[in-house]
C-alpha cells in the first residue's frame, strides 16, 4: 500500500499541471512587490495633484478608495500576466517552428531549473 500511494503521489507531482501551478505561484509571489510599487507610483504621480487640491491625505480615505486601489492592482496584474503569457506563447511558437519534435515536458523541466537557479542566485 505504501509503495502504491507513493507512486501515485509521484505521478501526481510529475503531471504538467502541478509544475505549471508551482511556477505560477512562484512568479506571482515575485511580482507582488513590483505590482504594489507600480500601483503606488501611479496613484501618487497621477492622483497626488487632485488629492492635494481636494485636501485628501490618502486615497484610502475616499469612500471607495480601497476599491480603487484593488482595481488598480487588478489591472496591473492582468496587464503583467497578459504580457508574460503573450511572450511565452511567442517563444513557444518560435521554438515549435525551429524544432517540431521537441518535448514540451523537457522544456518545462528546463524552464523550472532555470527559474530555480535564478531564484537561488537571488536568494528568494
């Protein structure tokens, strides 16, 4: 029973969806600070003059300020995800043309190794 369950677990982990999900979570966590910084930059640069005119200290003091910040976060995250997905699709399309017999699981494993090495190098 132990070997069967262990083998099933390994099969589950080796599925492409689990690896894709793990990569997505790692990348999402890495982008969190970047997205927060971009939203903060946008809100301070674009909205500070208006907020100063209206004598408002922070955007959160608006009746719907927290909602506005959440919407800005969503838009920035969606834009980043869109750019990343388009880039990956373009890269896959180019790679598929160059080597039609390439193994997608092998490419994914190589990408995970490169990501792991980069994260290790940056000590994340």
